[in-house]
């Protein structure tokens, strides 16, 4: 029983270290956003506009 508890403890520690490593990676590799910078959204120019009302619903 002690052996299972020890391996569970090591597993939880390994998961915690992996989470911290992923957090550090995301922290240091994210783009540097500043207030006022434009947001670039890449979209096909001929894509339909789903936010506009269709002509049949405008009645």
C-alpha cells in the first residue's frame, strides 16, 4: 500500500511539473499584445456573413 501511495505521489508531482512547464512555455512564446494594436483576423473574402440578416427575414 505504501508503494502505491508513493507512486501516486510521484505521478501527481510529475503532472504538476508538466503543467508548470507548459505554463512557462505559453507565457514566453505568446505574442506581445499592446493596447491599441489592430487585431488581424484572417478570413476568406468570399465567405458568407452569418451576422447579417437575410433579405427574407427583414420584412
